[in-house]
């Protein structure tokens, strides 16, 4: 494959190639997300550059080892940032465990986790994503909306949904699978614009 093809390939295509053993494809995935994840770690560590490279390396090792678990129905960026956030949480826990009882207040403050409250940019992005998902959800047939609502918002089990609707369990599972696929396709097509 030519370099230009890697550059214009979608994340899903690069993941597929990586799973087939194409190391260049994984390298391009790494390069696409490296700077963003580094920036995330810089923000979380309040600009302290130490350990950032270790965190970045650990993140991409986890991504590489778990690439077969990636579900292309979802964006690769969300998946990889989830791994990055979890890697940082593990890092903070390890550092906290290493912190001695005699540590000074300054050292303790450096180890304090960053606020879970999203910054203004994250708030805007989440709000835009929520509006987009709601629009996609509204464009689904009512029967699919109801199934998504029962399963993912009200957190009913498949059995509870089958009882509620008076349908066989297999039918409920099939319809929920179709509804979820439809919602994912709507979201994916909406994100391209």
C-alpha cells in the first residue's frame, strides 16, 4: 500500500489493516492520535512533562493488544481516548500508592486527580454530541426508539423487554441488534457532515 493511501484511509480501514498484520497501518493510527493524547496527558498532569511519554507508550500498547476488541460501529477516537483516560486513572492510582506518608503538600497536590468536571470545550462537544444523537434517535422508527429506550436508557434486561412487549426473547434480541445498528449508522452518517 502506498503512503498516500494510508494517509487518506479511515480509522476503521487502518484498524482492519492493522489486524491483518500491517504495521504501517498501526503506525499511521498512532500518528493520528499521538498529539491529541499527549495534550490530554499534559492537561491532566497540569503541564508536568514527566511520565507523559510513558503514559503514551502504555496507552498505545494497550490499544495494540486490544485492537481486536474495537467495534467499528463506534468511532475509533472515542475508543482510544477511553483507553487513554483509563490509563491515566491507573497511573494516578499507582502514584498515590507510591506516595509516602511524609510527602509534602505540594507533592500531594501534584498527585490530586484533575477535576471530573469537563472544561468549557468538553462541555460544548458533549452538548453537540448529545444534540446529534437525539436527532438521530428521533429519525428512527418508533418501534426501534422504544427498544433502544428500554434497553439502554431504562436498562431493562432482554427478558424484561420480552415480557413487557409480549414478544419471544430471540425476536427482542434481533430487533435490539437491528435498532442499535440503525442508530450507529445514523450517527456515523451524521458525523461525516
